[in-house]
C-alpha cells in the first residue's frame, strides 16, 4: 500500500479535515455525535469531504469497505488509544506524578491523531479508486442530504433513528463543511 504522501490528493484531503475540525464549533459538534451516537469522527469528516467532491451516495461496495475500516481500525485501535488517554485525564492516580500522566496523555493524543490520519488514508483510498464525474457541482441540499445519508449508512443507522435531537450538531458540521450558515442547513433539515 502506498504511503499517504504518495497518493494524489491525500494531503489536500488531510488539510481539509484539519481545517474542518478546527472550524468554530465543529470539534464540539463531532465529539457530541461521537459520544452520544457512537459516530466515527473520521467518517463524519470524510462524508463532508465526499459530498463536497460531488461524489454522491456511497455504493454498496464502498459502504462495505468503509464499515470494514470502522470495525477493523477505528474500534480496536483509535477508540482504544482514546480510552487510555481519557482514563489518564479523568483518573486520580496517586502513585503516578501528575506531570508523568500529563506527558503520557500528550503522547497518546499525538498517537491518536496519527491513528486517525491512517484511518482517513484508508477512507480516502476507497473514493480515490472510484471513477466519478468531477464536473457536476451538487446543490447545497444535495450535499447535506448525501453527507447525512452516507454517515448514517456507514454506521448502520436509519434516518428515523431518533436523530432529530442531534440535528444542531449536524447543522454546525455541515454549515462549516459547505461554507454556509447554520440557518441554511436548518432550512434544509426542515424541508426533509
């Protein structure tokens, strides 16, 4: 398998993910979706990028591969690193100096970021290997609908899975991803 830096477009995709995650309110929104719905943050970012690329809905084979990445990398690797980092942050370990735990958390955070980058690389390859027509520009409504549909499908959720209470988090994410106001995204959700 090629290194991420050897794949045309991966660096641009990686920078897109970092910018999106650092956008106002997005970190809190995606972490809320992760904590409350167990959604994979990398898949959330990937779905937004995919919709921005007018890639359309993911087909059955793509979904199968995306789910494989979630189950074979996200859950056993990224999530486990995060659990250890969170444990060190939330636990009172009297026998371990605070400075040691703090340094270890910092190292684990960097390791978690590298593991997420590896996951994003695997996700990127799924679409990079698919031919598509890049000339078509999707409407905002199409981008929102496709991104949400892909996110839910990748996690085995149905649109009526009781997600309405999470719409504000999706609004923040999609508004930043598609560079529009949250009100515009809310209007699309209202029409659905």
